[in-house]
């Protein structure tokens, strides 16, 4: 019985996304102060471990990071939620839900994650969400002041060996393409 449990546990962890794999990339982006927003978390200096604990609990765990089969898909979504938040009326979660083809409730459910996990080519979902992120950041008033936002989003783009696709080559659901249709996207 114990062997069976260990085998099941091992097989789950081998195929699941991991916060530990994402953490170095996150810390690189967040830089000094580890990106912890003091008005929200208190006016103190956070240690690296305290910052990582916040990111794990309030983002990775909240959005079911370990339940994604694709490390890249978990990272591209959760990194955006860390960097930009859920958005007005949960628009950033709704965009992800639209890309994976589920009802746009604004609340990421385990059923949504299971649906994303069923997709045979997660790189396509990742790259579509990268496109969304780039368009989202370009639509912000302060985009010109913070070019690192777009650079961060593009860092998640997965280049494929078969062809030389660019961020602009990926299609978003019609409502998202229409929403950002006025924004130029040059690769």
C-alpha cells in the first residue's frame, strides 16, 4: 500500500509544474526588494525566503500552479498575475480562460486547469498568452515608461523547431483580437 502511494506521488510530481523551477526566473524579474508591494504587504524589508513564501501561497498555490502539467503554461499565467494582477473584472484570468476555451468566469478553477492540461500542444497556449500579455502591456498608459513589462512577457515565448513563428503569428480568441486590434504588434 505504501509503495503504491509513493509511486502515485512520484508520478504526479514528475509531470507537474513546480514553483521551485519557476522561482529563479521570478526573482530575476522582481530584482531588488523581490517585487513585494509594500502598501499591500506591509512596510518592511522582506527576506528572499519571505518573498518566495508570499509568491508561493498567494499566487502559485492560489492559481493551482502544481496542477498544471506544463511548467511553461503555469509560469506564463502565474507570472502575469504576479506582475499585472487579475485585472479589472478579472480580465487577465478571463483572457486565459478564453485562450483555453472554457467559460470566462474570472475565477481559475481546477476544471480550467484540467482543460488546459488536455491540450496536446501547450506551447501554442503559452505563445497565445504571451501575445495577450504583450498586447495588454502595450495598452497600458505607462507602457512606454516600463519596457521591461513587455520584455518579461516575451521571455516566456517558446520558439518551435519546425518553423519560425513570431508572437504576432498566434491568434487569440476573436473578442481579445478585437479588444486589442488598435495596438500594433511588431516582432
